[in-house]
């Protein structure tokens, strides 16, 4: 029989199994990775699923959806860079997956260190983009001067970085709790899809309205205030 726990109960169970030092870091890292998948799932649903969805966005609000595409993409890279980045920077401690090995005293530490090394390699492109394009803007690149080009960045690389982070957390969870988390299930949230359905129906309603007006079939609701609702 499956077990259902509240967030507080799950956190307490994690602390009891892992100890305070590791458990207090593991729980927010797991939450952050879940939220990262949620946000990435919205990007994929909008921009990387069906050409028809791109057409729908271009018909309704092309400039807006172009902006959100860039913001979702940069958020994805920033999220990877945060979770996979160094445990300490600029004199401050960071919530980072790289903190985990130092908190382990069991044999599992060897396996986790290997997985962290893989994660660092898979996330390196996002960290480079964060440092030179998103959080800061490399001057030579901005001015189109000779400079080291940014590394390639693709949807496949984002997925692989997510998988490498999940591998670290699941190795720890499997050892202490005998459980793992399918983090990419979080990406199935339907917020973006619901929005597209509303846009599709709205565009169709506007087509019907215009067709009626062209036939001379005028109705009071056709002349409602066209300004955005407040």
C-alpha cells in the first residue's frame, strides 16, 4: 500500500533518516529540483511539443510569447547553475548539490562523489551561460569583439543536466530512505496547456464574431469594451 505524507511529515522523516546536517540540506534541494522541473515543463509544453502550439501563440500574442520563451529558457539555465554550482561563492554558502558529499560518512559517499562529478560536467554549459550571458554580460561578446564563444545549449543538455542532478539526490535517498523520486513527473503540470486551450477558444470566438459581422449579424456583445480587463 502506498504511503501518503504531508510536506512536514516527509521532512521530519528525512531528518530522522539522514540526520540534521544532511537532511536540512537534502529537503530544500529536492524541493528546488521539483520546482525546476515544473518550470521546465511549462517551457516544453509551450515551445517544444507541437508546431500547432507555436502557430497558436504567433496568432495571438507573438511578441509576448517570444519574451516568455527567452525568460523560461534563461530561468532553466539559471536553475541548473544554482543547484549544480559551487557550495560557496563570494564569501557566502550556497544551497548546492555539491554540498552533499562532504555531509556523508557512509560508503555511499564514493558513489555520490562520482555522480556529482558527472553532474558538474553536464551542468557546466549552464554555469557558463549564467556567468557570461544571464547574470553578467561578457563585454567582448556584447560588443561583438573576439571572445571565447558560449558553449552550445540545447533542450537535450537541459534534460541531461536535470537527470544528473536527480541521480545524485536519488542515490542519497535510496541509501537512507530506500526511496527514489521521479522528478520529471513534475513537468506534467498542465498550466501552459490550459492557457493554450483558452487562447484557441478565444481566437475561434473572434473568428465567429468577425464572420457574423461581415454577414451583417450585429449583436450587443460584439461591441463590448475591447480594453483589457482590470
